[in-house]
């Protein structure tokens, strides 16, 4: 008479294509509301894959075609989703159209874990993900033998591809984005890790399938005070290219190249920066070079894919060690092949003081050089920077102007061409501080800096010998 039914016993039920079990239930024929008290479990097939949903409690509303679950868990062939609360919206044919989850929403798939406080997932006609919005603080982790990643953002919007088993294709992260990735060449215990660290206000990533259901980033754009740090620690096969590089800009676009093996992480290919760009390179021996400009275009050299056995055989003495790891691919690390900065370029080069370095030499004893130009081009093969367009280079004792200056980043040697002008300044008091009468031999007052001016079409400057040829 009341249109109500209630039981505390185990029951079986069916919701669309899903069949399930629970303990205890209430049902109202007037409202169409079914409440399951505990131990809720549903299973079925979706897009040819088995699906299981469990929950502490559940409510089904026939009129609105909605289900409300508490402490819910979703499992389907390698993908697991947990949430404290979840609302499921069904279509008339019984397929799921939308899932809204709240409270420690956790997604685990292919070694990756994503945690957020809220999630809104739109599903296609086969109840597979079409798009997702994660909010309330997003944390991402990935642990693989050759790649580890950690990321955080305020919100993430994800679009899935249209294949039978959809995978994320495009993702946008906003709100204090911070991504850290560690990669290495092989799984050897002593293999060093190299690091990429990115911060930005917004990050958009294009993803591609890399076999075995795995995904790898292919293109990324970071905006809003974007800053990328690349720490290259080399590999067991060698430390070529080891050092630290920092790139920053208002907008950073990165393209990554796929490797021959899906197990290997993608490598940096190109980076394009626009607006307030800065490139800072720190070599393994402590030489620092920092340049800034309006635009930056950098290209990275692909790491060589050779086996360590081959490398060991080529080295002769190391053949035995290489044979013990035969077949292990050594991709090494990608080094900077070239970089071009344009527009209001400024550069600083600092070489640590060699004398007393072990005794704790301070920055005051470092060899520091500054430069200005309209364009700076770095060549990784020669490790040389070529400045052009109204070039001015200065250090503690000289200022040089020229149309073009080629600077060797390691030695500090340089070649200037075109309308070369140099001003040398010497502190005469340092050269002859005790001369009677307070003047040096040329008649200039002691302690007054003396300038020497030189004009030429070409100048070659050797840093180590302090010899300049005009």
C-alpha cells in the first residue's frame, strides 16, 4: 500500500548492462529510488573489456537515471579509479554518460598515479572516457625502470583519442604547474639519472601512444614565466655533454623525439622560447654562460643508440666489461646542438678562479666577461658562441666593439671582425705604486687609470696567454 520495500538480506540487482550484489536495500516505487545498504558490487562488459565497480553504499534514481556511490572503486583492464563519492549518469540505453567524483580521486594506470580532489569525466557511447577535468589540486607520479616523473598543478583538462580503447591525447595543466622527470639510459644499478624540471603557470601537452598501452609526450607548451632546468649527468658509457642548462621565457614550446624502443623515454628535440628568454649553461668544470634575449630557438643532438658491448670492444681495454652487459642499449643523453637568441641580447660568462679554488676561492676572483649584441648563435659542435650586430664585449680591463665576435665557451678565446675597436684600461698604481712624486714614467698621476685605444678590422684574443693580435 505504501509502495515501499525493504530488506536486510543479500540481494541481486541489474542496472543497465551491469549486474550486481549488495547486502540490505530499500526501494520506493513512488520516487523510483533504490538504496543499497552495504557491500555493493557490480560487474559487466564495456567496449569488450570487463568492468567492476564496488562501493560501500549506493543509491539508484530511476527517474534521473543517476547513481550515487560512496567509497567507490572502478576497475577495468589495467585502470583503477577510487573516490570517496561518485555520481554516475546513465543514458536511456543503460550506458554511462558521465561520472563526477569527489574526495581523494585516485587514478592508476600503466604505472602512473593521478590524485585530485574532484573529477568530472565525460564518456562516449561505449562508456569509455572522452574527456576529463581534474580540480582541487592535481598530483601525478610515474615510476618506470628508465623514467620517473612527478607533477603537480591546480587543475588538469584531458582529452582522449577516439580509438576502441581510448588513451589521453591532449592535456592542459593550469595553476602553479611543476613537473620533474628523471631518465636514464639503462637499468644498471650505477646508471646515473638525468633530470628535467619545469615550472610554469600553464602547460599544454600532446601525447602519443608508445606501444603496450603506454603514452609518451611529443609536444609541450609552457606559458607564464616558464622555466626549464635540464641536468645532464651522462651515462656509464661516458659523461659527454654533462652539465646543467636552464631555459626560461614567457612562452616555451618543446618537441620531443621518440626513441627506437618504447621502453626508452623520449628525448629533447627542439625548444622555442618567446619573450624574455634566458639560456644559462653550466659545464661540469664550473664554467657558466648566461644569455638573455627576445627569442630563443634551441636544438638538441640525439643521443647515440649503440650497445655497450660495441663501445667496450672499440675501447679495447673495456671490452670485457662491455661484453658482460651485452645487448644493453646506451642512449646516453641529449646534448645541446645549437641555440640562437635574437633581440637585445646580453651575455655573461664566468670562469671560476683556478688559483685557490680548492682553498675556497670566492666569486670575486672569478674571470667574468659581459657582452651585448642583437644576435647570439651557439654551436654545440665547436662549443662556440657567435655574437653579431652591434657587439660589445667587456671585462675587468677592456671593452671591445665589433660587427661580429666568435667566443670559445671553454677556453674564452675570441675572434672579432668588422670595425673592431678596443679600449684597454690599466691601473698604473698597481704597476708602479711606489714611484717618487706620485707619477708614473709616462707622466700620468699615480693611481689614475690609463686607457689605450686600438682600431682594426680583425682581432684574435687568447685568454690563457693574454695575447691579442690585431
